C-alpha cells in the first residue's frame, strides 16, 4: 500500500499520467511508462475519464505499472456520474489486477448528465465514496485537497472542514491540486492542525512548458499565477524551446523549495512527457 511509503521520513516523489484516448495509442503509452520507470518514482497515479469513460484504460495502465514495472500505482476513481454497481465492476477489475490503491474523487459532472440525474446521483461527495471504498476491505484510499480551496467552496475554512470529513471517512493521504506559488501551499499546511488533519499531503506541481498550456491549466484548476511565472510566459511565449526550458526550471525551483521545507511528497503532473519527468528528477534528487 502506498500509505506505508510516508513512514520513511523522507519526501517521496510521484508522477501522474493519463490513459491514451485510442486503443492504437497503447503501445506508445507503455513505452512512455517504461521510460518513466527509469526515474524510479515512488508511485504513479493514473487518471480516470469523466463518468468512467476511460475506466478500463485506467485499470489497464495501473495494472501495467504495478505488475510489469513493479512500481506502486494508484487508480483515480470518480463517482459523480456512476452508479454503485458500475463502480463495483471497476473495483472488481482493480482487485483482480492487484491494484489496491485508489484516489477517490467526486469528479466533474459529465456534460450528458441531466439536472435530475445529477441531483439523484448515488454519491454526492468524495467523502461518501471514500466511506464506501473503506467498506470493501481491499483498498487503501487517498483523497484530493486544494491549497487555494476548491472552486465551489466559499472560503478555505469551509474547504478544510470538508477535507477533515475525507480524513474521517478513511482517506490515508492526500494529493493536492496543482499550484504555482508555494506560499499558498505553506499557508494551507499551517491551517491543518486547527482542523486536526494529520494525514500526509503530497504537493501537486505541473511544469508549464507552453503559453497555451497555462491558460487551459488555470481555467481548469483555478490556480493563481504569480508574477514571476507570468513574466516568463510573456518573455518566452514566442520561443517554444526557451519556454519549455524556463517552465521546467520554474517547476524545479518550486520542488527544491518544497523539498527544503520537508513536505511529505511531491506529485508531478507529467502530462505523459517522459523526457520532462527525467529532466526534473535529475534536477531535484
């Protein structure tokens, strides 16, 4: 179980990857994972399509990481668009492949989901999914957290209250939403004792390697963009290779600072870029 990695009193490093959209792309995906394995991450997480649209692919990729590469894998599982029986089928498949770690998420509402379906969904919140998974006795469950608060929360205090609910439901550790300013993460960590949140927290970092990537990332994550990063974008936006290098350097500075502050873990949103992951790991380890 991944939760035991945090007992070694050192910062652990992990990657996030996503399954290929097409079956024909699996060969390339496995090649990418083979390259990433050479970086020796402590674990790799595998994302999950809205409403379970990529659930089989998530299982296949998580299984390959765990059983072929012998690296701990954690499968994302979202519940907003799924019935309990549908999730049970996925859980059986994960169990068959010996993937016992799950990142439990509410997820984004599928576009095809009607208002009536949304109001009558089996799981309203991630904490309910966490409780359900912990009744299964086969899985170790992690949760998501938000250093700048979840976009639906009116303030950080209410968001932290809901994080405490996730811990009480049985989450063993948390992986944070990406952020670009470490000050937000440190402030977030300082608040945790007030809410008696004691489980390990992995800091989520995404290197910005193109100007267009930043706009999409910010709109999806709600993360603030510090002046230093926005200036880098402005300076190098017309030079793709310089932008790539500057974005990786910025992320490495973030991670080295996090490491110096002895954070529990650093989770790198790799966007399936093996070369970038290798460059980062060589720089920060």
